[in-house]
C-alpha cells in the first residue's frame, strides 16, 4: 500500500518530487557545470568558498563515520601522522579487499557477515544504556 506518484496528479509523492528532488538535481548540475567551466579557465575558488560545502555538510549531517580513524594509531603510539594514515589506509584496504573477495566467492555468507558486523558495531552505541 504505497502512493504511486504520477506527475501532475497532486499526490504527496508527486509534490515531494516536484518541490524537493528536482531542485536538488538542478543545484548539483549547476555546481558541476560551474566547476567544470572554472577548471577550464584556470580559476580556483577561495579556500573559504572551497570548503563551504564540506562545512555545511558537517553541520547538517555530522562527521562521517570513521572520519578520524587515521588519528588513532598516532594517538596510541609513537607513530607520525603520515605513518598513522598509511597504517589505517593499508588496514582498510586489506579488510575491504578481503570482504570484497568474500562477496564474490560466497555472497550469502558475506551478506550474513555484513548484517552481523553491522548489528554488533552499531549496537555498541547503545551498550552504555544497558
């Protein structure tokens, strides 16, 4: 039982599509076109303007999960920032590559593993309330 949006029929889905979805695509398209044109002419925005979308997304959406993982080894040991970044990058590459291989070799167990790890990992945020 869902609402099927047909353009022009006035349903909530059609209204949402007309009001929210299309303008977002127009803004994204305009940003891509303006960025491409600026690059063609060798123009570069100021650092303030360059990082404004990042700052706005952090304010609206929060810090991406794992965004500061590379700082952990540097904080825990005597690693330089570059070594810490390399260590975390290699670790992510190895774990991600092994998991991608598992998806190709055994998709069903990989799907169950994904659900189990997600359940455990995201559930850790609620453990303190228990």
